[in-house]
C-alpha cells in the first residue's frame, strides 16, 4: 500500500526528539523480520507509546500498523493522520471487524502493533494481557515479537500532566526474540509466556536505564518495587476500576 503520510510523520517525530535531546536507544531490532507479517506486542506506559513502538521497527525498515481505539480516528486532527498511516480502528462494540482487518494486513505481509494490556499501566509494570496478539499471530501464521518501552511515561502518562517538551529524557526500546504461536496451542499458556517475556524486557529496561529521579517528587515515574511512588499493581487495578 502507498505510504505518503507515514514517512513524513516519522521524520517530524525524529526531528522533535533530536531537538529535545531525547536519547532513544533501540536494542534487538534484528528480531523484527525484514519481510512478511509480524505482530509486535508492546507494554503500555504512555499515551505516546505508539510513536516509540513504531520507531522500534524502523531499523528493520518496517512501518507498523497499530490497532487503536476508534475515538482517536474520530478526532478531527489525529483521525486523518491515523487513516493516512493505515492504522486500524478498534470499535470495542464491534471488535470483530478490526480483528479481521488486522488479520488481512498480517497475511499481506504487514507488521501490526498491539498493546495487549489494552490500557496504560499506572503501576509501570506489565498488567495481565489479553490473548488477542497470540491468537492473531497464529491465525495469520506469523511471529509475535515482544517489545518493551521505558522512559515514555515521563513525557505523558495517565494521571500526570503531559510534558511533551521535556528535554534530555532517555527512551529505551527493547525488542525480544520472536515467538511462533500455532493453531491448537493452549492460549493461556502462550499468553503467559508472552507476558513473561514482556515483563523480562521491562525489568531489563528499568535496570539499565541511565537516569534516576532527581528528587522525591520525581519518584512518581518509578514503580513501587523499585522505590518509586507509582501505584502498586493492586492499587492500579482499583484506580482503573474507579475511572
């Protein structure tokens, strides 16, 4: 399919991040296939994650088509951009249509990006994930590639004011070895393995991250188990339930 919108959007994003000196580290891009379909399954800590997940595919020269909620496509500014980049709208009341569109793209050799946690993790740990990513990969006979982002929450996340012009923020994009789910697999087992792999990548991204909070007030972007003030996973579940 023709891509007249996606490349300029990527170029604009890269220029902005260079100006802000947001140091982007991509590791493991060799795990994304250079040709053919693939599902990228990424953790979700920021409203900007689709941008950085997409940048993770660029060393492999791939453009990632994201499954995103219909409301974004309804926005008068974001909507035309999303459609121009051939992303996939997800109407939660009619999810089968978006699944079929994603499956068709995979079979056509496209890379489809999903956030299997469905919503942003307030605890900055990997929440329970849905099985759609592995089911879709199996149905299309393509690999699913786990990915982890870290640092993006410092720019804009749930429950915090956005800070899109914040400078010198390191962003880590770690990509793991592909999984090859197949029809007939136990979806609970395969989904758990995917979550374990995503969690291991997030743990490594956090351990290797070059910045630490400069003050107690800044500890909000660290998970509780690392001494931060983010909600625990249990507290995050309760906050999500109330919102």
